[in-house]
C-alpha cells in the first residue's frame, strides 16, 4: 500500500470533497448502480455492509436466465445460450478467487452463509474428549453464535465448557492481536477450532487473518473465518495465509441481492482429503452425476461440498455483481476505500466532541479496518439516528448505542461523506 494513501491530508470543505470525486479513477462505477431516492434525490447510502445496492446489470443477467427457462425449459441445463445451468457454479470462480485471494478450485458459491458455516463445521470441527473447544470473538454475529452453540451440542459437549469467547480489554472496544494469540496459546491443548470474523460486524475491526491462522495451527487447531463483512471490503489472501476454510455472503459488499448465494473457501490442502461431510449430488463427481449411482465420490476442491443444483436466478445476480468487481479490482477499491473512510474519520474528529457524545469504536489504523466506521453515540443515539434517516442518510442502528456507517468505494462519493458529516453535525450540536 502506497504511503501517501495512508497519510493523506484532508480538508474540511465541500469543494475539497468534490475535487476528490473529480480525481477518483473509480467514479464512473457509481453509474452502474441503482441509487435509492428520497424526495427525488439520491440518498446517502451507507449500508452496503448490510445490503449492497443493485447493479443495473442484474436485471439483464436475470432476464437472460428467465428467457432461457421460457424458451428451452429443462434443456437450459445444457443448452442455455450463454451460461448452461449445469456448469453455473463454475462461472463465479475466477472472480471470487481474486476477491478472497484463493485458487479457483478452492472456492465455490452455494447455499446461504449460515448453512455453509454448518457444512464447514461438519468437516472441520471434529471434537475429541481432549480437544473439543471452539474459540470465537465475544459478540460474534448471532447466527454464528447459534451455529457454534448447536454444533457443540450436536457433538454432545457442554456449551459452556467448549466455547471460548475472547473480549477486548476493559475500557477497549476492539481486540488486540497479541491477546488473541495468547488466548490461543493458553488453550493449545484443548482447542479444536478457531472461528473468527474477518471483519467484525459490530466494531468494523479487521482481524489479522494470517497471524491468527498461524497461531491456531501452531496450537493444533483448525482455523476458519466468516468473511461476511470482509469479502469485497478488504483484500484477502486466504490461500497464502493457509486458512483452512471460510464462508461469506454475497448480499453485503458483493451486491448480489437480498438473501443472495453464499460462497465457501476450502484450502487446497483439504480439497481431496477424506473428510467427513454432508454430501449431495452436486458435490458428486460431475461426469457421473446423472448416472444416479450409489456411492458418493466427491468432486475435487471446494466443489465437493456442494449439495444441490444451483439456484440460477440468485447466481445470475451474483455474476452481474462480480463482473463489476472484476473490472474495478480489489486493490483499486481498497485504495479508494482507505481514503473515503479516512476522510470521514477526519471530518468526525474535527467535531471535537467528547467520547461521551461521539466515539468512533472502529480501529484508527486503516490496516485494521475495512470501510465501516462504528459510531458510539451514548446520548440520544436513537434520536440522532432517526434524524439521519429523515435527512436521507441510510445508515444502520445497532443496539444499544451504535450507528454503523459504511462508505463503499464502488458507489459512494467523497461528497456523500462530506454531506453526511454536515447533517450529523447539525443534529449533534
Ligand atoms: C450477515 C451475516 C450473517 C448472515 O447469515 P445468513 O445465513 O446469510 O442469513 C452471518 N454471519 C455474519 C458474521 C454476518 O455478518
């Protein structure tokens, strides 16, 4: 990462923001998206971390498949004009591999995120009487907590004994890497699995995936990541970092539509291993799939974890969105993202408010966060949030007192950031 991006100097003015937009090499990407409106004006959409906006091309991709279905019926499986449905899961591989830093054979899109977390744990959480613990970050996304809890119980272990949650130090909001690593070391004799977020959904902290993975492996554990808030937000190197497995959803930063298809990563070192898994016909040897024979023979790599035939309409939306990522490139997106979020942080710090009024709980180090800033507003937080909403800012509120704002480099502008801070300033002062 070039130094000048991390040490950029900002100015607090609308013309400065507009100059940055004018010089932004990615500025034309905004045009590829539908921007929701309020009173005939574009809203300031800062919830790409929850549901990314719809690419204009999504409709085209979905209509192509509807057309294939209408005209070909079942023959679309092999003869659909552009993208035969039988091979559909293959068409997202190259783009996904670049986004998460993997080989195409290590990734596949399928199912939904929580389903995939379970499927991954079926293969990678193999507790024994001495090694049965799972370590997660305290306050992990509820669905992940429920998945982990039910997996532990499914294997007949006591939830309280088997779950290790790591919290920030007293008075701190995010985890120190050194504390994560020492917690892993402390539990080296009983730890079966480390399952962490890549970017923490509440605080926006980006964890040190490489170091956590290395420490987990040193301790004899398997290490997996939930990348719901990391995929498409920050550059990832899952393959080189030796991560065992990962899963993510596509409807947040990856703009693939509500409930959109999820994705998994399985490191190639496990791709052909004889791991226990819940199998289905789409994970079975492709050349034999329609022979309808007994005896499951998994496909090599991540493909072997598929269960069902592909959800084509959802996957069409996914392809439309991935095409945009491919064109923009993660590195360019990250460079803009660092500036966009840095600009917001600069403007918010310029308010000079006490921590009891407004505190950014996301790490200040750009290398330890993605695009999201989490603002702790202890007084009148909900009222402030509602005012933002009425003023055309789409942000989100997390109980008890946090407003999350995610300026997304694909479609947000520096002017969005400036205008948001002006609106916030008016309501707070
Ligand atoms: C968004 C999110 C989910 C959502 O799970 P679904 O199965 O897609 O509904 C799960 N975990 C994390 C960390 C998330 O951010």
